[in-house]
C-alpha cells in the first residue's frame, strides 16, 4: 500500500486536562458510550451496559486477552539516585530481523535480557546495577542501547535471571502497573483503594488494587506493558448478556508495547517508526470472523492483531484452520484497507497518536465531529475514560 503523505498537524485537537480521566468508572460498565451512526447523523449517547442491545445474533465481538505485567520498576542507583525501568519484552523472543544495527551488533548479549525504557537513560552507564526500592532481592543491570528509545536490561530476582514473561508475577512487590504519564498514580490508587475498602496507606495493597483495576476481566496471558484499555469497560455481566443475545465472544492476544503507546514525533505520518509487537489469533477466532455478520473489535490492539493475521494468510487464501501468530508492525493510517473488522469499541485517544491515525483510517475525518461532541458533552478521555462504538467507513 502506498501511504499518502499525511502531515501530523491534521491530527491535532484541543484536549483540556480537565477532560482526561484520572480514575476509571465504577462499575466498569457505567462508562459512557458514544455510538457512531455515520457522517451527518448525530451520534447516540449510551453506556457500556447498553452494548448487548447494540449487538446481536451473527455478530462476533473480539477481545484482546493479554495481561499487563507489573512492568514499571522504581529503582535506585548504588549512589542513591532515583531511576526507573519500564520492561517491554524479552529480547530473546523478538524476531532477529527486527530493529537497527545497534541491536544486531548486540545479538550475543540478547539471551536473558529485556528491552526496556530506562530513566534517566543518559545518566545511566552500560553495566550499571540498579536495586529495587521495594524489594532488595530485585536488581536490574542496564546494558547497551537498542535504539533511540530502548535499552537492554537484565532482571534478577534472588540472583536468578528473569527470561520469560511467565515469570513477571515475581516482580509483584518490586513493580507496579505502568500507568500512562497523564494519569496521576497517587490519585488513581487512593480512589480505587477507597472504593473497595482497602487502606490507602498500605502501599502494597493499594498498588495491587490499582493493578487489578488496570486489567480486563478476561486477562489471561502475561506480557503487556500497558492495558488494552477499551476492554477495561467490559464486565462478566455484559459479556454474559452479549452471549445471551447471540453474540459470539472470540479472543486474540497482542502484547501491548511501544507500537501502541509511543508518541508520533515525526512531522508526517509516513516517517513514524512502528515498533514490533507479538500477536496470536487462534484458528477458532479466524473461523468465527470468516462467517460473522459483523466483526466488532474491542480496542485498536485487537484491530491490529486481526488485520495482521488477515494479511499473513491472504496470499494463501486460507480459511481459519490454524492459529496465526508472529510479530507485527502494522501501521493503519489513511488509505488502509480493513479486511476483517467492521466495528470498533475504543476509547478517545491522544492528539497526534498512531491510535488516532487508525481511527481516521477507519471512519475518516468524521472522527473530529465525534471528538468535538464528546468534549462538549463532558465525556472523559484516554485510558480511564469513556468509549465510542464506531462503524467502519474505510476513511470516507
């Protein structure tokens, strides 16, 4: 696909700080839902709890069942200086061909190391040892740069290297839910702890309460450095009601990382570098999508997983007879063809983000009308905010 040269200035809008949700809705399905009816037709104002009445027999709702790791590690240098590491993914699981020469030159050092964001990266030398503020048994050894944003790190628990995402629960005491920078963690922790009767002064209990709320109710597979936030709205009650209405619930797994939350800093969209993220689409999900009246994706990560799988099997024109998994750097922007997804449940996204570019590709410039309506009507934006239900118009 020859992508048009898109100036990122087209994806600016005024987002006041008062519109950014600092705490999630309670209960989850009380979040507001702006239902798109197409260009020139006013949207409906509903709630997530109304979703079963908006979908029906023949529809397939696809969710991303990835689980968020306690990936943010507050640490200290030997000198006492403060540092922070955000774990992204184990390097020994990344495709060898991905990345730049700096990563290729470091292949011998990859085993057991993680890709991570390190702060303050410029002040931390290769080989520096950082120790957890909360768990002295957890150490991080900072290694070489992988690219402009990422460093390789080794993570040790009681001297034993962590090499797989399945070991992430060992970091529960040392780490925490990696909330986006626009959410104040203290505000979120205190509010959630108060809601469920947890003593906010018990820092571990309060962090755990926040971590539980920053997971979907169907989260299964550890590995993500951020939540697939559209799914945070769904409850077991809503899912049961959807099934009772004849909606099939299918799953994918896309590990949320830099490709999802890295800002677009380039002046034109085609200059933006997408990082790779691992995905898996089960054969039964592919088969369900092949026969669905409508495929409704919960979140942009689910869209990218489904569309990546469709592209992966397209040359062979296969039906859904096997799982499709691999690494994707699919960047859906204006002019993209959507092969699978007909509808999208998604939150409101940051200006100049790759997620907003995906929305523009999905419904066209009509997104701006919806965002203006939502802001005027007091909808809450971003990860802990409200949602939209969009119908595909292929950017028209």
